[in-house]
């Protein structure tokens, strides 16, 4: 183990483990903008702050707001967050912020946009499939967070804060039902256990029937939901100024997942079937089991003018599924088993405080991850093939940031992070043409290592910023930040040519300027952010022609450069108690610069992506909502909310072929909630995708091109009781 990593991990393990005392603060504070409640965030790791006082492009959602939106996961949050895209590829989550993300979901690679839950970094996309379970707040930080946050936050990060135990008994039980046989019971309970000890426990089960009709009579329909999860916390008030929070969670899904069933090109081998948009014609099911669980320990120690915080966490995520990747009823390529097993141990320690008006945070981070991905596939019904990768990653970092005031209104920020990454991998490969059994997990008898290697890399990522509080309600800021994402290794490499086994890190210099404006006269706030990102070595997952072996492989390699610029606007207004409205608008110009290898599945030969748009980077996107609030007598409130989201044309490969992309589309939703002020009862109904619009959320091309459909119209009603 590298000496730097060993020192970082051991040092942080020996120091007390702590969490910000303010992390349990409510997401809505006192009215700071007329009628619109202020949003409190902890994104700067220096305690709770008003969203309008933080010089970053952040979109934050309280639990109450997300309930009004009817959001059940990050997919719904992304639809109303400028520059944020979130979807799934089977059991994996795929996130992109401002056009920066990756659909390289296998071991050996890392995310570009990260997820953190209660301060714990989730390293695997299989582990990032998180439902909203008794949470306090969701924060989406856009742009590279090179100083304070964990590894690989080059596109941005999503923070989910769950509710901490309370000293008084509270609870909620909720039942949601809807079309497609939706049934979703959930509960949350929190309160005291003993003197100085309190608890919180929550759980959810969610089932809905199939969204996709299967035309092959030998198979079941596809795309249902069948998952459950629980979370528990214990809080110990050890002494004045010292809190310990122990947490554990477990979730499991056993379901038929959404896949690339929409045909975007003629089948490689025709099967005589022509499925509609929410229909499929497959030779094997898309189904599997995923589970994840973890534990964490936080201790918050008030040192008198400073807070010492440590987060120690262990997590595991496992997936085992099968899929039909030729998207037809012909038995051409059947992935009988794709297995991924991952475990990670992480430790972060921070010290934050204020000395003479100078706010500071310093810390260290260490992580060790083991991830194994492999598949066994039958090709043309007679050839058994496997490929796999076993990756060990060790990462350590030290970081610090200071905010220095100059007078009452001006403040300068300076920070730096040094990251050290080590990655060691081994690839396996095997082919067998006889003796194929019905064992889904059978691997070829000649399976053997074909590549082993490693990489070691360090990177310094500074940040410089300035902010000017022009008035109580007006903040102007600007920043320059360097971002870094570690290199990696490919799962799918040609055994006859291993030249493309690895790829290099990527880097960015990000420039951002913004305005945060409170408008008390109409009870609102308006935030504007402009940005320019200069990427070097951007990692791109694509089909690449290997001139050595003469084959085409799906590989990650490095683009020479990418330039991203844009502007984002967000607003929320409540001019009267009865009316709320708001929305967002984003313009994004994200393009590759310079040539690098790529190949088009629909034309012959390599294509130069220079000047083409980045993956999942719509030129225009936006959202809008209008909510009406009314009192039905002295004890009952009514909330009627309608919304719309827009996403322009996007492409999912550097080739910018719309058949491997998604056409521009609008989605509309509406909801009605009635709640009692006296007895804790509430109920309502919500409709999403009112017009039943057919739209695409991802694409893939192997033997032919297939697209993953978006959700059809869904109608659901709920009843809830809080105490």
C-alpha cells in the first residue's frame, strides 16, 4: 500500500469520528425572501447555511418540496434541476451534470458525477440506486467540486441527507396505490430510547406491474418494480458537545428491469416481429437481483469554536442479472449472467471553524474498494463466452479551504485538494463451444487471465473564488476550480490486442460566475449561473476500431479536449399565500474538440467526433410549476400543483446520430393534496406524463440499435398519517 494512502487512512481512523451537529437542521428556515421559505444547506461542510449565501451553483430540495412534486427517486429530481440528467441502464444508475457523466458502469471505472448519502461516498453505480427513504434534503452541486468533496467529483455531486433521530416521538405511515397495480407502503418512526439515546427507523416496499408487453409468448412481460429497503439510526448524546450517530441500511430489488426494447434500426437478424413503443420481442428476459447494504459511524465534537467531524463507513453492493442484448426474439446474444460484487471502506475526517472571521475546513479522506464484474453469454445459441475484470482501488486525499472576509461585504476563497489514486486490475477471458449446460452461471473451462496491470496517479486540484454580498438579498460570486477524475481499465478488451486495456485520467479547469437574488416584494429568489469548462482527456465510452486486431470493441478512451459553456437560471416565487410558481432554464453548449477514435454502427469506418456534442447534453432544457394553496375551513389545507419539463435533443454517443439519441420532448404532471392541520392526516392524487408521451432515456447499439423507453402515464393516490 502506498505510503501516502496508508498515512491518510490510519491517521483518520485514529482520530475521533464525528458529524456536523447542524446536519440535522431543517431544510426550510425562517422566511428570508418574503413569502418563500429559505433553504438551508450544508454543502460547504462548515455547518448550516442559507442556500442564497453559498457561492456555488446548488439546487436543493426539502422533503416537503419533494413530497409536493411526487418525486420517488433522483430521476424525478433531475427533471427539474438545470443541467442534471439521471437515468438507469439495467441495475446501474447513470448521472450527468452539465454534459459530464459516464455510462461506463463496470468495475475498473469510476463515476464522473458522484452520489453521497449522509456524507458517505457511493463508489459504484449499482449502489447509487437510492430511493427517498425518510430523508431531510437533497442537494445537487453542479460543476467540479475539486476541494472539499470525495474522489472523482469532476461533473458535480448529489448529496442526500436522511433524517437523524429525534428527542421527541414522531412517525409517519403512508400507503400509495396506482395504475399498473402499484402498491407502496412505507413508514418512519423516531424518538427517545433512553436517557441520551434516540433512534430512527424507516422502511418501504414498492411494487408495480409490467410497463412493457412481451410479444414472445414464452416469456413474461417486462419492466416491473419489486423492491424493499430499511434504514436505521441510533444517536448517542455522549456529553455536551459530543454526538455519535450509528447508521445501517439494506435494500433489495428482484425485478424485470427497463431495457433497450425500442428498435431504432433494422434487426441484425429479422425475427418477423414489430414491437410497439412499450412492447418488446426478446429471446431471453431482462431480469435480475440487486442488493446493497452498509453501516456508518459519525461523531460530532464541539471543540469550542471548531467542530471535529469523522465519518467511517463500510458498504457492499451486489448484482446478478441476465439480459438480451440483441433486442430481438432471435437467440443471437444472450447474457445469461452478469455478476458484480463490490465492497468499500471509507474514512473522512474534517475540522471546521472560524478564527477571527476566517472560516476554514481542513480534512483527510481514505478509501479502499474491491469490485468484480464479469459476464457469461451464449452467442448464436452455441458459443459460451465470458469476460471479466477484478479491480482493487485505493484512494487517499488531504484538503483544505478558507473563506477570508475583507470588510463586511467582500470575501475571498482559496482551497486545494491533493488526491492519490492506486488501481490494480486483472482481466479474464474464455470461449467454449461444447459442453454448454443450463447453468446460468457456467463459465468456459478455459477461462484465464489475459491482462493484469495497474496505475498510480496523484493530482493537485485548487480552487479560487470571490463573493460580494451587495445587499441582504444580493450575492455575486465567481470562481476558478480544477477538477480531476482518476483513470481506469476496460472490461471489454480484445484478447488478441490489449493495447486499449487502460485509459488515462481526465482534468478540467472550470470557470463560474453567478448571481443569487432575493426578491422580497414578490416573495421569491432568482439564481443565475454562467460557466465555462475546459476539459482535457475527457473519458468517453464508445465503439472503437482496433487496427491491430481488426475488430471493433466497446471501450473507454480519452478525447483530446472538450469545451463546455452555458447558463442556468432558477426561480421560485410566492407573491401570496395562495400562489407559488417557479422553474428553471438551462442552455448548454458542450462539444468535443480534436479527433479521437470512434466508429459509427450505421456507416462504415471511423468517424471524427471533433465539434460534435457531448453525451446527454441537451442544448436547451427547463421546467416550470404552478401551485395553488387554499384553506378548506379552519383545519384543512388544499394544494393543487401542475408542472412541465422540457429536454431538447440529446445524443448518447459521440457520433450524434439521433437513432442513438433522444428527440426533444415535453412532459406534464399534476397533483392534488389535501391535509389536515389538526390530526396529521393527508391524502392526494398525482398524474405523471399526462399526455402519455413516448420518449427515450438511453440507447445502446451492439448488433442493432435499441432504445430504452421512458415511463408511460402513471396515476397514483396516497393517504398518510403523521404523528
